[in-house]
């Protein structure tokens, strides 16, 4: 598990998702780069976006940072529109 500093400086790298193809990779944090609608945010392969977004079918505003609770990590994302930066684990 990465330390908070590793996550803040993206020590394991980053990946930009700016299309509608699902990206499956271990993710420490999701940074929303532009207004984005998520199709899925996954932990252990299960969609958990309703745990992190109150109205999951609506737009998440640019600048939002999403971190998994309880020291978990995300396992994938899929977008309907927009773009995000994945902070890799």
C-alpha cells in the first residue's frame, strides 16, 4: 500500500482516461479533469459509484478528487463523457 505522500506525488504514475473504454488498473485516486459523467467506478470489479457520487448519473465537476474509503483501492473506471486522471497504485 502506498503512503499518502506516494499518492500525492503520484509516485507510481498516472493515466489519463478521456474516452468511453473501461480502464482496468489499480487506482489510488481519481482526479476529475473536466466535467465528467461516470458509467462505473469499480472496487474489486464491482461498480461502487453510488457510494462516492450522490447522484451517480449526473455530472461530477472538474477539480473533484475521489479516494476510496477504508484503505481500499479502485480497480477500474468507465466514463460516459469527460476526462479523468488516475493516480496509479
